[in-house]
C-alpha cells in the first residue's frame, strides 16, 4: 500500500483512511444519539444540523486523539481485533470526561456535549458501529493492508533465527520481509533467495523502495556496521530497530538465544510501579471473586461427579507443591483429576491421553474446571489471576540447569491463566518449557493492567475451544 509523507515522515495510507473512517463513525454515532433524543424528525434535525455539528466534531476528534495516544490502530498488528477493540473501549471511556471538559470551555456552542447521558449513549453506540466498520474495512482491503516492508541488516546467526521463527504464515502479521542485507566479511547463514545485495547504499536503496523499517540483526556490531548510512535512513523517517526488539514485538515472546544479562539490565520493562501493583491485586480479587461466584454451581457438580465415580471416601481436592514468587514453595489446590496413586513412582510430566486420568478428570481437564480451586490461592495471595503457570520444584530444579534465565519467571506471582497458556500448548517436556519461557519472559517484561485484562478476555477462547489443556 502507498505511503503519505508528512513532515519528512512516512505514514502508511491505510492508517490515515482508517482514522478518517473512525472519526466519521464517531461523529455519526454522536449525531444519531442527538437525533433520537432531541429531534425524532429528520427534516427538523437537518434544519438544525449546524448546531449539532460542532459537538459531533469535538466528540469525534477527542476520541480519535485518545485512540492515537494509546495506539488503537497499531494494536491491530500485535494484538488482533480483540486487542484493538479493547483499547477502543478504554479510549471511549477516557474521552467521556474529556469531552465534558470541552463543554465547560465552550458551552455556548458545544451544547450537546453537556447534555446528560448523550456522551455515554454515543460512546456505547460507537463501540458497535466501530466494530462493524472495521470488520468491513479489513475484509475489503485484505490481510496485508497494514503490513510494513522490513529490511533486515545482517545474514548470520541472529538473522537466521528471525527467518526461521518469524516468516511462517502464523507469525507474519505485521510485516512483509523485503530481504536480508549481508555484512561484508561475515559468515552467511541465510539462503541466497532471501538475500538483498543493493548496488547502492542502504540509504539510496530505501529512497527507491518503500521500506518502512530496518532491523539490525548482526552477530557482532563492532564489524562494518554502516552507522552513517543507518542515520541517513532514520532521518528519512525509516524506523531502525534492534533484532531482539523486533523479534519480541512480532512474535510476542523473548528470543532466549539472543538475549544476555546485559540486555535484561538495560532493556525497558521488567518493572512494576506501586500503583500498578495495587491495580493488579484489585483485578486479582475482583476476577477470582467473580469467578468463584459464577462457578460455584459447577464446582458443586464436580464434587458430586468425583464422589459418584470413585466413592464417598475419595478425596475431592489435590494439593501439590509449586514454586511461586521469588522461588518460594507453596501449595496449589486443584480438583483431583487423576487416580489417588497416580504418582506412587514419583513425579512425572503429564502426558497426552494420560492413563492415570479418571473419566471425570478427563472432562474437567479439557474445560479447565480442575483449575477452579486455584481461586483460593489467588485470594490468599500465593498466586495472581494472571501470571506464569506454577511448576513443581523437582521440575524447576531440572529445567533451571539447562534453560537459561528459567528462574526469572519467578519474579512475579504465578497465575491461573497467563500469556504462555494463551499462546502455546501444554508443556510436557524440556523443549516445550523452553518455548513457554519465551512467552513468560515477554509477559514479565511487558506486564500491565491492560495486558492482564486482555489475557483474561482471551482466556474465554481457551476454555471454549479447549486450547492448551491436557
């Protein structure tokens, strides 16, 4: 798709089109609410439209400003439509008081912004209207509309990992790979068909090719890195990004093989403010309390089913030691889904079609009912609602010896659900645990209240479609 250059900066044309459509939908939603609330007759409304337009314009611009500030449109690439709409709802909520403030500064011509209930009704209507418009927009323009062209500088080990992990149809959501530019006198690990060997400088190359981003994925930055050339590209509005950052952004996980302790120290993230900590705890209590009340009938039926299958003396719950915050061991509680003697020979990984699982256990595992008693762990503070899945001490000791940075996942409380559970299937071996750690580190690095809310919403999909359960 074409780009528009404003103030020496390239802006992807679809972003401008979508922003304009959002503004029109927002202004239309506001005008529709005013029509039904104060007019009800089309001719009368059109004759007085001049009095409605200023309020509609301010409402649309205020919402569009907040949407831009929190990256609503860009979030389609990283978070999908659900993340985009979640940010939109947040923007509409924030914009209500801002639009109200605008009324007090210009009450003589923004009459309808001050009308009781109009802002709230218009925001609710706008959510549905924006959702419908965006579905039509992305359907008509196709899946590649927001993809930006990316050029990778480097063709060694790091570049090969980007090629292997980020060029599958599943992962290539936000970019279109232009190719890899090899660095002179360095080993090549990229197939020739993916190489770009420009006859001119990279700066001259991007002037004739619509590259929006250059990813620096060289194995040794001290060797022949064209800094002046990259600076010229940056001044032309092309984004320059490190390979590790690009990998994290596009795959929504951290590249274990690329990072070092120095990267962990100097990179953004891995911090939680006191306010965010209080907010997270509030979400934990609200979510777990709500889940407990909603699931109480299901929990009662589960108890009855376990007793009917295995007798009145059969234990209902299964308590097991897990590693939590700062490596401290705690007891996690679950509905018992395996035979009482399931681990008489010692701790082993849960397997697909595990013969130790009871008939009731097989069902409650598939729909995650066995996890429900963990709400008590959240309430007593040993777990959070969202966080890495807690693992058993015997497995933690083994995995920490072979997987770098494995113990970093214990920097936060473990959770009932989490980013890794959403993005990857059940881990039943070391390689799976390594892959899940990539997602856990991403969550720990980027944790926020918004990300927690997004994970909670998307967990519904996991439950409904039985993803990741075993």
